[in-house]
C-alpha cells in the first residue's frame, strides 16, 4: 500500500534529511586511502549518536536476506553495486570508487541517501561514470512531479544511461520511504514514459540510479547474503536521494545539505 505523508511527516523528514546529508558529508571527508570500511561504519555510528539519529539499517532484515544486516551503513567498492558490508579487511586504496549508502531514523521518520566517491585520483572513465550516475539522479528528480508517472522516472534514468553508453542495473530499484526503510512503490531505473502509478503530492521516494561500465547484469553474494556485484566485474556507481512531491507539484530533495533546525 502506498502511503502519502502529512505536512508534519515531511517537516520531520526534511530535518532528518539535513542530518543525513551532514553525516554523508563527514563520512566523505574520511573516505581516504588507508582507511577501512569498518572505520567508516564506526564513524557513522558516532555521528548518528551525536545527531540523535537512529541507525535503522543495523539489525534490519529485508525479505530477501537470511540474517539481519550487521552494520549501520553499506559500503560498496568498485564492482560492488550496493549492500557491501563494512569490514576491517576492506582497506580503501588510491583509485578505488566507494559507494556509501545510509538510512537513518529521525523524529520517527526514515530518510535514505547514497553517493559514490572517488578515492584519491581515479581513472577518467571512473570519473565519467560517477558524473553520469549523478546526472541521472538529477534527471530523475526533474521528472518527478505531480501528474507524472513512475515510468517517467525510470525513463529519465534509462535514457541518460543509454545516451552515454553505460549499463543500468534493472535487478534493483528505488522505493518508497518514510514510515519504513522500504515502502511501496518500487521505483525502477528503466521505464516507459506515462506508465505506472501517477505521482501525487505527499509521495516520498528514494530514487537511486545504479550505472555500470559494462553489463547491467548483477550477482548476489551467497556467502554474506547482501553484497551485489556486477556480473562482469565492471565498476559500478550508485547515487540516491529521498524526494517528496510537494503541494505545488514539483519534487523537493529532502537529503540535500541545509542548516539543521
């Protein structure tokens, strides 16, 4: 069932989004060669405690998983698309790209955001991939407006991927968010303009394009039960924002940096 959020819900999600953006900014500054992904997770937990945010991913068990998620953030390196588990053994190296995906609870509401970072100096093709995925997120947000349809969001992402020659992951998608980490509707990264449900004021979505340098096919790690990698081992980039369809019909990004009230 799709839930539309009240004005008070959205105010709380906006405050939570500001907190989440600050946490991601601070983690981004710490993502340097020689740092382990476990250190980033520890830093995220400390920041969440400082800002009175709840680490909602820690202990969360989605329907596909055999066990609860064991960390507060997801850290996905290079060919890992999403859901990489932080580890003391995963040390960032010059030239890596790292996806950091964070969900927090704040004042009873949940917001979700992700970004993929260059670690030190990276290859030109990696930088172009990051730029394309970021541009796709901006295009998807621009397509999210009252009276548009879910298919318009996916079409905006898919069109940009095809135009720039990247694979777009179809086995994973965005989702509704707010009362829970994952809500209806699912938000595919491909689509047909005008298809799917109509977007309405109060709808809150986590939009998250995932691009690859090669094939769009992915594999799920059977050992840890969470990490998703590109099947061909190519690099992958993932960006995500939580947005709300506002009363004036446009989409507002709730997880952009702005002063915390």
